[in-house]
C-alpha cells in the first residue's frame, strides 16, 4: 500500500500496528452496547486485522462483504489508527 493513495487495496503484508491503549479503546467499542452497530463492527474489523486475520476471514467472521472490510482497513492504514472515522472517537 502506498500511503496517500486511496485506491490501494489492502494486502496481507500491510500491518496495522495498534498500541495497547488503542487496542483497549477498540475492544471497549467492540463490546459496547452504547456504540452503534457500524462503529463496533469497524472496531472488530481493525482488531481482527491487527491480529493477523485476512480480509476474507474478517468478512466471514462478521458476516459482511470484502469491499466493506477493505474500505475500513484502507482508511485505517492510510490515515493511521486515529483516522477521521466515528470508530476512532473516544467513548468518553
């Protein structure tokens, strides 16, 4: 992936590195009943990808489609863990 190239596709060699703080925040969001369904779904996508799961595995696990997973991951890989997406806003 070339950062800044929005058309890039996620590939297995791309790593999403999350700090322990970010993992904890994403885990909170993924488990939260207060978070919207889409927000918790994006959090689960990011956590699964950071654990080494493939896009196909994540799509099957969350009963969604590959393009949706790829869009989420591309945004996170391009902009970093604090990408301008509702999933990255704190629950506080």
